[in-house]
């Protein structure tokens, strides 16, 4: 039986944080033996907000190395760079012309990020979800493992696929496979360390709001020490205690326990006792990833070969889908 296909990606916009890890990459690693996986570094998405051309290539490289360091296994998965497969840009244009503008204007992420950019907001930011739809649909993905924040974009991808199938395909010969989101409950939404009601985010101006996968033990210790808490005695998973909920949730995952065990362990604790436990659990969980990352970064030839092979595998799938779409839309075949 052929395995179902999975596609997902992360933008190379700065350091990967534990929200990206728990919401996305850790799940990719766990599910990969059961699927045929394509994981890309979505560098075309990275320029939808102002970017620095001096760091884009290196960030892309670092992100690919982090995928491997987190445990992406090339026996099950293909790692590639989005901009290396030109079909992503081409399909985006075709989908742009088939996507109603008001579908994009409704996207929460656009509204939130557009506010931050004011007058400089680019058409690319509005178009971000169409590019994401192209990424997913090119690979006939069955499942898309993402964090909770991407749920609305996944819904849009499904709507675009259904619309194109209805207009240009047939029931027997649909143009696109309609993908399903794969959102795990725990870790799906890791919150900022500075405000338990806001998601942890790469673009938050405060470094203290997030823990990066490559933070040193001292930095992790400092960030946890300074993180926002509440003045209530005893720790609990209460809905009206966003910071407490978030930190207990992180401890649950990083100490590899279940929620009930953590609720019992921490019920009578104060922050002074809890914070060192959380710090140690994060440091120990990240240590093997950091060691592997440092090892991979010493071997550029290896990383280049991974990305070259990834590009070839991704192109062979993506170009086939692009051909099918262009046929469906009635384009003159190229020579
Ligand atoms: N706080 C989070 N909790 C759980 N999952 C998260 N993801 C992002 N933040 C959290 C998931 O990480 C994957 C890659 O995200 P991305 O690179 O596309 O960036 P993003 O979703 O825009 O969020 P970032 O990384 O924090 O960047 P900005 O600063 O742009 O908001 C996705 O699967 C996402 O769900």
C-alpha cells in the first residue's frame, strides 16, 4: 500500500523557537515513518515581511540543518528549499487568478501582521496563504501538520482546491487533492513568555518572549527566570491563568509526563520551586538537538547534497502537478 503524503514547512525568518518545534517539527519527526514526507524551508514566504538579503541564505541553511538535527530522517522524508522549485511561484500565480480577493482579506494573520507594517505592507503578505496553498497542492498532500495558528490558512487551501476542481476538473479527474490539517492538541499553540495570551512568535521584538532551539543553557535559565507569572499560590491548569497554563504545558511536554501527573506534582508549588524544574527539562530536551546541529553545520558538503537531492525529488512531483493544472486551465503545452 502506498503511504499517504505529508507536506509542511517553516520560514527561515530568524531563530526557530520552541513554539515552531512543538507545534510543527516535533510532530513531523513522530509521524514521518507512517507517511511519504516533504518538508521545505519556505524562503519565498520569508520575504512577505521586510527581510535582510545578507542573512536570508544563511538562515535558510540553518533551518535545513535544524530539521535534520530535530530528527527528520531522509529514509522517510525529503528536505528541500522552496525557492529551488520554481513550480511554487508559478502555481501561486495561477491560483492568484482563481482566488477571490475577499477570501484573503479575511485572514487573521494578514490583519495582525499588516497592522505592524503600516504603510509598507506588501501585496506578498496578503498573498501569503495562496503561496501556502500552492506549496501544499503541488505535492498532492493528504495531511498538513501545522500549529493551531495555521488552521485558517489550511481551510483556505481546501477552499481553493475545491473551487479549482469544481471549475476546471471533474469528479473522476479532480485537479487537486483536497488536504486535511493535522493539528495535535498538545503544543499546538505555545504562548509568549512575556504574555500568556499572545502566541510565541519569531517576529516579537522581545527576545525574552521566546526560547529558541539554539539558546544556551544560561540564556534559557535567564528567560525562564524573567518570564511573566501570576501571584496565585499553587500552580494549576486553569483557563483564567494563561501564563501558568502555558508554563505547565511546556513542562508537561519537555519532562515527558502527562497533564494529570504534572497537575499533581505542581499543585502546591510556588514559582521559585517550579521555574528551575522547567528550566532543566527544557535544557535537557534541547541539548541533543543542539549537539547534532553543531555537528551538521561542520559538514557543508553533506547539507548541500541533502538539499540538492531534495530539490530533485520535489521537482519531479511538483512539475507533474503543475502540468496537470496548466492542462486543466487550457494552456498551450510548452515545447
Ligand atoms: N507559538 C506557536 N505555537 C505552536 N506552533 C507554532 N508555529 C508557529 N508559532 C507557533 C508553527 O510553526 C510552524 C512554522 O511557522 P512559520 O515559520 O510559518 O511562522 P509563523 O507561523 O508565522 O510563526 P512564527 O514562527 O512565530 O513567526 P511569526 O513571527 O511570523 O509569527 C507552523 O506550522 C506554525 O503553525
